């Protein structure tokens, strides 16, 4: 944690943590504690001394003592916060310069092309890490740039409060490319996920200021390039397209508190997930596979949902649920 937040090396972080728990140490003793050479231990201790985290013992200049963490780390933290504030000010100035320059963009300057698999993956991560407020996304197979499990940029963005709205093409669920557990984890983290029969293209929109579109849908060529669409009428159209599909898509829910009022009272978590997947258009067998249930159990729960809604057919169940979701 100290190396991540305050810029210390892993060895420096370990050495300081170790030193705060003891009275003092020499280079030789620290070498033994860290399982490194005496020269490396001396280098680490001198680096901590430069950071103001340790000082020489008054009785023996060859020994080091830890400075109080609240003072020493507090000073480092204050410096890092000052650096962040200065970076934010510079970011604001550069954003203003960029916006002024963008006003002079010609029609051909609205779109940038990213070429090469490595560049595509890097830019996909970069645009998400740069998100401040909202990310909108169409997701459809094949997933060739970054899998859901490996998309750590998304996790980091959600953790700092960025709102995600994701529309999955139903084939992602049909083929088990996305599991209900992944959707549940996303919902618990604060993301909103809906399912549509189909989505027109792969798309990620960042803060309604930039759109990212992979160039190809062929699994062998999907990472070959991508388009970046800047603020323009074209970007506005892509956002409008997303909102139109969002309105028609079915919410993917993971718990009873996400089910429309009036239906949630007597449902457990599995009932809510069964209802959600049925409304998304999955077959009973696909629902059973996703939830690791038997087909008979799914059918029994569907019958319970129909009785709860006071309907006789699945079509009526879907209509009642959709009407209450409006």
C-alpha cells in the first residue's frame, strides 16, 4: 500500500514497516530481516532517510530508527496531494486548450484511427481510466480486446465512482460469454446492466465526450484497429442510439430489491435471477445452466412466479413484469 500510494519501492515499504516495530536497526540486521545483501539494505535505509522516514540513532550513527508514521508519512502524503492538485490544475488548462482547438476541427478531424493490437488494447484501457462520470457500452461477441475478467480498468473506474451502463447482446448470455455471476458482481459494484436481443455495434462512450469503436467484428481481426470519435454530431448520434436501445432493453437483476415493486415481496435471490433471465429471452435450459439449477427446478420457479403475478402464461408474466418496470 505504501509503495502504491506514496511512491516508495516495495523494499522501502517493507523495511519501514519492519522498522516501526523495533527500536532500531543496522544495515546488517536489516539485510537479514529482508533477506537481501548488506549493500542493498544500506541502499534501502538511505533512501528511507532521504524520504524523511528514518533517522540515525543519536547513540550510534550506524543504526537507524523510524520517524513517527503520523509525521513522516503525513509529510509524504501532503506532498503527494500537492502534486495531484497541481496535476489537476494542469489537466484543466490542457482540457481548455484542447476544447478551443477542437472547435476548429474539420469534418475529417472528428475521427481518429488507432491501429495495431497493442495500441488498441492500450487505448481501450486508457479511455476507461480517463472516465470521470459515466461510461456507456454496447457489448456483443466476439470479445477480442479484453475479457470481462481482465478488464481491470473498468473495475478501477467503478471503484472511484464512475457510473457504468452496459447493454449486453443476448448472445453473450446464450453462449455463456457472460455469466449471471459476473452480472451480479457488476451490479453489486454499482453498474447497471441490461440485455437486448441484439446491439448494432460494439461501442464505448466516455463522459459523452469520446466514443471508442472497434473496427472489425472478425475474431481474427478484431484487435487490428479502432475508431475514436470526438465531440461532434456523430458522437451525439451514437449517444442517442445507445439511449434508444437502453429504453427497450431488459434490466438484468440479481436480487429481489431490483425487481419491480409489487413483485419483489415474496421473491428470493434465485427467483429474481430466474425472472430476469426469462425476460432477457433465455430458454429454461439456458437459465438452468446459468444458475446451476436443474431444469425441473427452473420450471417450478417459473410456475411460482406466474402464480405470484396472477397470470396463466409466460407471455402474461413477461408483460406484467415489463409493465411494472416502466
